[in-house]
C-alpha cells in the first residue's frame, strides 16, 4: 500500500551541488532510505493475519472492531506528517527522524504489552505518528543529497520497495504467528525499527544544506497553508487523492475478513491472495511511470478513474448476482482489475495537487499528507465497518467513492477532462 509524500522544491543551486564526500555510498544510502519506507509500509499490512488471535486475546465481540487497528494507525500517520516537514526544515533531518523512530519503537513496545484492546489502539496511533517521520523525511533526505538523473535512479529503486512490501507483509505476519502469539508480529516491527535506528545513527549524517534551514514561524506556515487551500487544483486533486486512499483503506481494513475469517476461509493462503491484488497495483504503478511522459497526467488519471468506476459497478453487479459471495477467482480478477486501475489515479493526482504550489512545497506536501490520509482513513473505515459477511461493501464503497472522485475532478477542471484545464 502507498501513502502521500513530502516533496522538496527544486532549487537551481542545489541541482548543481556535488554529492557530499562523507556518509554512505549510493547502494548503502538506497538501503537506508528504502528501510525507512519499509518500516512505514510493513506496519500496516503485516498485522492483518493476526486479527483472529488479537480478537481472541482481548475478547473483542465485534470482528469489525479489529479494523480500527489499521484506521487509528492511519490517523496517527496522517497527523504526524503535518509536523515533520516544517520541523525538519528547521531542526534538520537527522534529529527529527531519530525522534520519530523513538516514538515508533516506544509505541511498538507499548503494543506488545497492552493490557486491553483500548491500549493496543492507543499504541497503534502512536506507532502511526512515529512512522510518519520515515515517510516524510525519506523523500527530503533523497532530495537533499541527489538531483537530476541520480535522484530519479534512487527514487525508482525506493519505489520498488513500496511495490514489494505490501505483497510480502502479510506473509511475514503469518510467519510470526508460527512462534505462537500475535505479539511476535510487533516483535518483527520492533526489530526492523531497531535496525533502522542503529543503521541511521551510525551511517547517515545530516543532509539538510545549512543555507536552507528555516526558522519555525507560525506566520509563514499560515501563509503557505492559505496559499495551498486557495489553489483549486491542489484542493481538488488533494480531495480526489484522499477519496481514492479511502478505497484502499476500506479494502485493506476488511481484507482479512473477506479472504479468511469472514468469507472465503483461505487460512494460510490469505497472504497469497493479498499479494496477488497488491501485485496488480505494483504492475500498474510501473506502467504509469512509463506512460505518463507520453500521455500526460491528466489523460492517464482521468481515463483510469472512469475505468475504475466502470469496473467497480461490475464488481457490485457480480456481488449482487452471487448474493454477496461470488467465486473466489472471479472476485480476485475484478478486484485486481480495480486495484490495477487505481494506480493510474493516485500518483498522478498527487503530482497534479502539488504542481501549483511549488514555492511552498514543503508545507503544502505536509498538509496534503495530513489531509489525504485522514480523509482516506475516515472513508475507509466507513467501508470496512460496513462488512456484513459479503463482498458487497467493498464493491459499493469503490463505486460510491469512485463516482464522488469523478465529480470532484470534474469540478476541479471545470468540466474539462483529459486535458489541462486549470493552473492553480
């Protein structure tokens, strides 16, 4: 699964700056930054196989309540993003990242020893706050050190992590359960976060150029925020992105119940089904990267969104035809098609939202990360909490949110789909 990221405004002087002589080399640098991204991603999906064990441990009466382990994490993740961008521009990347890792590791320990389900939810919120640091600062650190083709090379390798981790995370969670307790899933998170903390501390120096440090100023942040909100493209495509994130979160939150405990009863095959669907998203992300320069962000995202709505309506029709329980192969095929199409919308919506606010990119991207994540978590929880033992809530949620997204995009472009219609 992919969340909104923080971008750094390009600056001509930085473009020409040589790479620093100290710090990790190219391969090690990519490894550290990729691990920063992996900690964020794996903390969502590897917990899914542990839902039944957690339900038994805390005697959770309603299985839908387990979905809040995902949604509250995303709330913390969204809230944290609005803090780390401005803080790192003032205090530096290294200090802020290490503090965020301390929050993440402390919250993970709290989760391992939670005496109640409420405490576990609280720990997950704090985990999300801590994990947001890695997501925001990884992009900032890449931009600090590399530019041009070198930056593109680093980002391509890091993107591959986001394509692979969601495919493997449930399998890792399933493997941890073989040790006998759901606590081991959090042990794996603790180990991964601990490795990152040690590796980053020992090998990654401060990357923020001293001349680009900014004092913390509520006035400047307020001005940047007003500029962001007043941009029709930024607000419109940011909202569209948040609604599509809601589709993803609705699916992820109810995936364990759909594929395992509540409907298809796949057991140990649940990670394989989840990986198949995630693989469809990964494939389309790579295709989008190849096609976007030729066809443009508007054409690809608008066409992908219309196709997504059409397939979602087919998904609803299939659900109704089989009374909410279609054959697994058919459901996986249609769901994978929708996940394939959704990846033509989200990265392009993100870029279109950021395009008009380059002069305040740091604050704008932090705000968009906060806004789209919380919007996605809210709508995703509505889909997930509607799970009734059938596939219909996911299909209806996709069709409803997809149609609403199409209306928002049409408003944003003043009805001019498939071509650039506005500039700000």
